[in-house]
């Protein structure tokens, strides 16, 4: 049965979605997640309903399903609802007090992105970049939104001359976004770590100096007082102490908090500012900023592969293997997996 909303857009009453069962499981079976038929949600005030054209695999999606999810503190824990937390799509209906309109092409945080339709907070999305497709746009919000907020906390955008920024890990999602954003936001030189084919990959994104982490430790490579900002997006214990010698007085170190247990230094160098960055809170402002960089030609997509809606389990298994660069996308409107 079909219902009608504004502008004569037809929206079905039911949809397919991937949901967690509330208990943990592991690859390759992922037997605690399954595809279900659900009612299409109705937007409340400040919300919009979008047809999801692209989503992605973020570490948090998997962390909330693997067996260790039962040890996560409230309000976290094992996923018991629709999976996925970012994406891109087309607005098909809106609640009151929403600045979006039917037909808008948006990207941002989604309330259950692994679904054919998803609710969004109207203040948590922005118009997607006009020059990239829904699949590439849907892979961006969490990693690019997080990275732009981290760089904001490090003092960017900046018009200072000869700024050198270190991105601890360049090959993953936050690194691939962070390298490009650092350059777009004023960095003169970006240094990162990668290995194998990842070295050429991060150079394509704009990295100026790449340390092969299988050959040399990034922090040993750096000279004393040679960098202005460190974005530690890998976040393992001890990194802050290892990095301190390289940061100039007046510079900054930021650790992206996560499952690896990284922390700021208890004995920082005098004059170095430290930031512990927890959960991202990006919204329309940050996403519009990112879209502007794309439309100005300062950034390129970071999608490694796109998985059809029936292949979510395979996408998660591939994510756990780590044998890719950038982001893995989920495409609810396509049942076929393809490389991009």
C-alpha cells in the first residue's frame, strides 16, 4: 500500500532494513544481524524522512555487534535496532520546523542508515556535494565530520604560513578524509603513515611525506620541533609521549578517543596544547563546509568498494580484514556489490 506525501512523492508503508538482535556475534556468519521488513517511519518535528541512496561501514557499527559489545557502558551496548549511522539520500517527507524540502539531496547522520528509508535530524544533515554521487557522499559523514571537528579543535582553518600537520594513520576513513581536509583548511605540509599500496593512495589524497610504518616508526622519523599539529586518529597508548618531541611550542596534539585506548600525555612539552576528542557532534555547519571543499575541487571521494543491500555481512567481514583503503559503502537501492 502506497501513501502520499508532499510534492506527490510516493512512499511505501513498509521497507527493508538490517537490524541487530541485541546480542553479540562475529564474522563471517554475523548471525545476530538480519534483514527485516519494517514500517516506514514518520518524521516528527525537526525531522525528515529520506530514501537512502548510500550508507557506509563505520567502526562503531561493527563495535556495537561484535561479542565485546556486551561490555560497553550505557548508553552503548549491543545493537538492538536498525544498523548504520550515516548516509546520503533524497528527502521524501518532512516534519514541522525543518528547513529541508522534498527532493533535497542530503547527507549526514542517519537514524538507522541500513534501511531503504531513514529518519534524519534536519540540523544534522546538509545538501550533499553536487559533484559527487550518493554512494560517495554516503560514505563521508562520520569520518569527514569527525575529522573536520578534530581539525577545528587543532586551530583550523588557518591562514598561518608553513603549517605542518601529522595525521597518524592515513589509509583508513578518518585519515583519508583528514589528509584532504588538512590541506583544504590551510596546512602546507601533511605527513602521515601508510604501507604497501597505501603509500601511493595517501599521496593521491595530498600527503606530502609518507612514512612506511613497516619500515620505520612515524614518531621516530619526525625531527624535534618540526610540526605544528598532530591529529592522532589511530589512538594507541603512548602515542602522545612519542609525538611530543616533534611538536613546536604553541602547537597542538589531539587524540581521537576510541577502542585503541589512546590518551593525552601526562607530561606534555611546555607550550603544547592537548585535546582529548570523544564523540563527534557534527551537523549542518560542518557538512556544508565539507561540501564546499568538494565543490571547489579540494577533495576527492574515498570510497573503496560499494556493497549491495544483501551483502552487508560481506562488507562487515571485509572491514574486519582491513584489506582496503578509505571507506566501504552500503547501497540500499542496489542489491549488487561493485567496486568504485
